[in-house]
C-alpha cells in the first residue's frame, strides 16, 4: 500500500540540492507526484507531494532529516483537493506599485472565499519611466458560481492602471 503525503523543505540553497533530494526519495522507492521549488536570495524552499510504500515512509522521512540536517523539513497529510464545481484558472495582474497591494489583493480573495494554490508576487523597477510595476501571478480555484469577469472586476478595484490576463 502506498502512503502519500506533503513534504516541505526550506533552508540555505546549495548547488544540486534538488537532485540530492530526489535521489534520496528514489533510493527509498519513493517518487514526487508534484513539486514546487523556489529560490530567493540564497534561500531555497520546496514542497513536494510524495508517494512511497507505506513500509518505507518512516525510513524515507528519517533519511531526509539525517542527510539534510541543516534544512527545515516537515511532513503533512494530503488533504482533499479542490471541491467539485470548481474551475482552476491562472491569472496575471500587473499595475503600478504602491504599499499594501498584496494585503488588499489577498483581502479581495478572502472576501470571495478563495484560496490561491499558487501566488507569486514581484516588483519590477522600470527605470526609464521612473516607476515600479507590481505583478502577481496566481493559480486559483473558483467556484462555477463566480465568473472570471466577476473576479477580475473585484481585483481591478484594488489598483489603478490594473491589467489582468487569464491564461
């Protein structure tokens, strides 16, 4: 019988860390069903949905914790995915930057009872124009009762010069 769980690993980045984590998982007969990795200013974060034979689960987790003792590692059970009658969408929002945008955007999502699966925020200086562009990319499940246009309308109220593209 297979055990499926979520492993989150964070800490100082180093060359070949992803390959080393994958080899350890594979050496115990495990596999990553899904993963997300990010690197930022010398730090590394990974979240993986792992599948391994139930008899190897504890051994795999111990091996990861021993071989990567300098990293923070946690394990959690898999929860049910998106509810039925939900559409998964990708969107990109770009606008002029100002303080508080992330807070206001997440507040709109909260008010609509939405939780992004993935949310990436960046600020890009445009030196020629003397301003900074705020950009957020997200993957989000929206119920069939909420249209893309309604979501877009709610987000546009947050910022001037806002452009939203759905992928």
